[in-house]
């Protein structure tokens, strides 16, 4: 099991990273919460990881905080929730927001996340409630206030990230257009778009 990875961040796009660890390039999938807090390309990044082994692939998932990885591991134990959906949930809301939603029985809030239907939301609340009683919340990741310099393709990057989460291209475009103003980074656009969906 690969539990931690430290290396140079070579590439970053949407939710996929390429990290050079002493000459070996590791492809790592991350949530948008972790993605927002990544250092610039070329710098060293340290992630807590979870390796999923399947017959046709080995997938490595990375997390900026141990609490986010712990929640991911709880999520994939829920019936009907695989790694891809778990990552989408952690991208649509922070770990602390998810815990609060479960505690408040917020089915409507969970249903607004891509790939989560009413039955899945209800199952998440029932199965996660007991597991979250012992869940450490003190180091849960919160929405980052850091932003990158405005990029000319910020809108396209934001739409691509939302599409990778499971939103349809037209829906992603509408979500970004609804919150876009001049001078925003792709991270700001993604965060605002997701927040508008959860609150709508």
C-alpha cells in the first residue's frame, strides 16, 4: 500500500496530477479541495494517498489532509459508492461540509452533487452517521482562500474541472457563466459554481 507520496509536481489539470518521485512519474487523482491548495508546478508536493487495485488498473488517490483521506476511505465502504463518486463528493464540498450535511440529514444538499441520487444520499446519511461519530474533525480541510493569478483560459479550465466531476458540458458552462466576473481564477470560478449548486 502506498500511503504517502512526496515529489515534484510536474503536471496539474482538473483532478489529475503527475508527480515525479526520484525519476518515477506517478499519476495521482485528487479532489478539488486538495487541488486548490497545490503548490505551483515545479515545486515539491506531499500527499496522503490511497491505492485502489483492480484487475484492469491501479489507481492512486491523493489528499492534502489525512482527515480527507479518512473520509474518502469511509465513503468507498458505502454500498454503491466507488472511488470516483467519493472523489466527486469531496470535490463538491469540503469534509467538514459533508459531515455537517450528514448530521443535519441534508438529503437535498447531497443530491445536488453530481452522481448522487436521492437513494444514494439517503444511504450516505444512514451509513455514514455512525462512522462519523468517531471521525476526527479538528484538521478537516476548509475552502482555501488562496487564488492563482488570472489565466486567460480560466473559464475553460473551470468548465473542464466541473465536467470531470460528472456535470454535463452544457450544465458546466451555465454554472460557470452564472458566477463569472472579470479577473477570477479558475479555482474561484469552480468554487463559486459548486457553492451555487449546493445552496440552490
